């Protein structure tokens, strides 16, 4: 099943995909993008909550955004972290299409 549609992409029973993006740097902070945007620049696991990942994406206009994903299942969060780690530099839209079990 594609990552974006996987039934374990939930937190407190609610879907978590796509992340909500927050501007962190770049020339234009007026509007945060919505959806599967940008290229994955980095992924990190929260030091406090092991079920939470922080994603950084970059856009062609030079803006950078951060989003977070918190999961109900910490083991699934680790699996998703591994997938993201293997696809640094790729488009978020393309990563969302990866088949994951």
C-alpha cells in the first residue's frame, strides 16, 4: 500500500498525511504550502516523543518548511523514518507513492 494511504499513517485515530508545513527560512513567509510539496531535505526523530518525525522540505523558490508526523505506533514510525531516510532529496509526492507494508 502507498505510504500516503497506509492505514497506520494515523495519530489518535486520525490521518496524518500530508503534513502541515510551517515556514522556517527563505524569501517568502506569507503563505505556507498545502499538500505533498517540495523535496525532502531532512528527517529526524523527536528526542522527546519517539513516535514523532520532523520533516524538512525545500522549494524551488528557496523557501524551506518543516512538518511533523506523530504516529499511534512507534514501530511503524521507525519504519517510515527509514523510508524517508532512504529518499532524501526526492519529491515528497514521489515518496508518498512508495509501497510500504
